[in-house]
C-alpha cells in the first residue's frame, strides 16, 4: 500500500482500488505472483513481484518499489536479483519489464542491473509512455 500511495504513476492499480480488496484478494496476489519484500530495521522498505509470461521461456518483473528513505542503498538491485533468481529457477531464459519512460531513476537502475531496451512489440502491447526492457538469465561459458 505504501508503494501505491507514494508512486501511483508506477502501478496499474490505484491506492483507492487496493484499499477495497478483501483478504482473499490479497492472498491470491501472493499466490499468483512471486513476491519479495525488503525489510530494513524491521520495516518493509521495498517490494518486487514476478509473474509468468505467456511465453514459457520468459518471466515478467511486474512491479517494484523502494521507499524514498531506502533508495540508493542497493535495495533495488537486490530485489531485482531476487526476482531474476526466481525467474531462472522456474526455467525462464529472460526477464522482461515495462517501465514509465520518463522515470529516469528507475530506467537507470534497470540498466545498471543488466536490462537492455527492447524495441518493437514482439512481446505484446506497450503503453505509449512506457519502455520495454529485457535481462538475459542465460549464463554463457566458453570452453
């Protein structure tokens, strides 16, 4: 709820909508999406969620947030690595996400953690104000 309140532009659900959800709806969210929460000094300071993609070799990073007071401490990168490890463990070869193109700090974080811009609509529709990024989960080795 903190994420929806602090950064309403970054999510597909509003604070008002989520505030109306019953316990069963919240429980279903945790079952449907891989959810990782960052805790600092006993407080929740970040969250990232992953989801299966219609293409079986992909997973999606569907939402991420770090509290303003906890930013620039490596928490965002750690959350991204956690969801990437989950995606790899379930057999994905890449992790994709859509980000508001004007959110320069988020785009910079994603690029620092191995995401590259993906042009075209090969993975479905993209909102006009968003960019699609992809991170390979394949480890290459040379023998």
